[in-house]
C-alpha cells in the first residue's frame, strides 16, 4: 500500500483551502515519497493555466504545482469526469497530470493507507 | 473504508460528491451538521436510502441530540462507538 493520498476538491481563490492543501502536500513530501495527489470536483479548477488572481488580491499558486516534480511528487491525477462536467476538458493545465475516470480515481485512492480529503 | 461526512447537504455538495466514492462494504458516518441527512425524510435521505444495500450507515447520537433530531435511517452510535469504527476500518476518508 502507498503511504498517503491527498484529495483536493476545492476551487482556488474563493477560500484559502486549495492553496493551503498545496502547502500541506509540499510539506508532506519531505517525509515520504509514497504520496499521490488527486484533483477532483471543483479541485480541477486549480490546474487551469491562465489564472490571474492578483486582481482579487490572491496569490497565483498554480505555477507552484510545477514544484511537485522537484519534490519527487510523481503520482498526480485529475478526474476527467470532473473536467468534462465543468466543460473544461480542453483547457491548458499548468502541469502534466494523468487523467482518470471517476471510478479509476476511486480505485487508485483506495491503494493508500492514509487519505487526506480537503 | 469509513467515510466521515460533516456538512449539511442543503448548504454544501459534500455528501453528493462523496457518494460516487462509496464502494460495497464501506461504512458512512454522519457527524456535526451532516446528521440532518438521516434525521428526516427529504431528497437526500432518499439518495442515501438508495445506497444502503451497499454501505452501512451510522449517525452520531450526540450531534443528533444537540440539534433535537432523531435518526430514522441506519444506526445511531455514541462517541466511543464512533472511535471504535475508526479503529475497525483500515481506511478512513473525511469529506471536508
């Protein structure tokens, strides 16, 4: 079993939860490499590449997802069904992520001992 | 897997979002504002009922009592029984 799964379901900028989840993932990566990240539900909006939140006094944390590779976080998945449901299957994402269907995401999450859902 | 649900389905979509992640043999416990789900007949109670052959349903008694509500679906559990559920299930997912 893999160590930890981070499931992130919040849209960015409305609250700080999505940004703080990113901080938690980066911090946890110092402790284990057996870590996966799942973007599901509104969480898929975090990956949009053309964000400009400075106008609403928020930090653009999407480019920081590129740090995942440097931190050896390699298991990154996005729910293709969530993208489709929101009509954004074809937008550019900030990083390379594996697209899985909702049932595939569910199955993959269950391969982890600890599941942290935000 | 034990799913822990905490918010009212009338104000947040958390409960509806979580359903797609329920598998056969999973357990679901409703705590905090989510106890409204099992406390009366409404559209979300119906949605839960459709899941009930697949999952065991629990609601935290203390949170029901605090709100003056009664459980009509699944089983009521106390805090110590809730703790036991977290121990007997290998995997836990809290839906924030």
